[in-house]
C-alpha cells in the first residue's frame, strides 16, 4: 500500500519539480510562520552542522576555499604567461 502524503506536509527535498509551485503557495509567510521556519533551521544547524570539538580541519577547509576562489580570476592570465614561456 502506498501512503499519500499531502503536499503541504512534504519537505522541500522530497518535492518533485511539478509540485513545487503548489508547495510554495501553501507555505505560511506570516511573521509567525517565517519566525518558525528560521527557528527550525537554527535548531537543525546546531543538531547536524555545529561540531563540539573544534580543530584545525575546519580552518584549513576555509583557507583552502579562500585560496581556490582567489586563484580562479588569475588563472587565465597565468595560463597565458605559461604559454609565452
């Protein structure tokens, strides 16, 4: 037996592309509903994302991302310089 879940009860990740407009229209955009959505996301962040033991791994990942994103704009010029040599 297949249980049918109403569109309003589904999570965003469980939605199909065709159901998305109706799901968006069913959401609560009042200040109370918006505050509840932020509160749920805050609790999920602290449940799944925030780690209790900090270390060098997080800092090194941020530093690596910083280096890569700053290198990307310079890549074309560096590649051209390499070809000239």
